[in-house]
């Protein structure tokens, strides 16, 4: 059974303030552009799939995007709350 399509108000209830939308039109590869959109600027009943269908990339004009959690905000908030930093440490190789 598929999960229900989350709405803008669902995201806001989860504490989200923004969402990233990545360029990924179905008819071709995305250009790599993405935008961060404030959730309070969107209709509360808009679903994730409706947002995806209505987006147009401002860089290449591609229609349809991939909405997802604003990960930069998420990691920044996580760092503020716990001190954890998501920057990977360099790998050290030992010759044996």
C-alpha cells in the first residue's frame, strides 16, 4: 500500500520551514540546478506530487522537479542542537 502524498502543512507540522526542489524533468536529465522554497509561500494543501508537477527550472526551463527535504538546513540545525558536523574526515591509509 503506497504512503499518502505529504502536503505542505504536513511538512510544516514536522518542523520544516523550507524545501529543496531539484531540476529533474522526466523527459531528460536535469541540469543540476536547485532552489530552496519557503513552505509558508505555498498553499497548505498542496501535495508533494502537485509541487513536482508545477515546478519549472529557472536555469533551463525544464518542467517537473524533485521536491525533497532541505538538507543544508537540516544539517545546520543538527549541528546547532548536537554539535555534530557532517563534513567527512579524510581517510588515512597505512602501509602494512
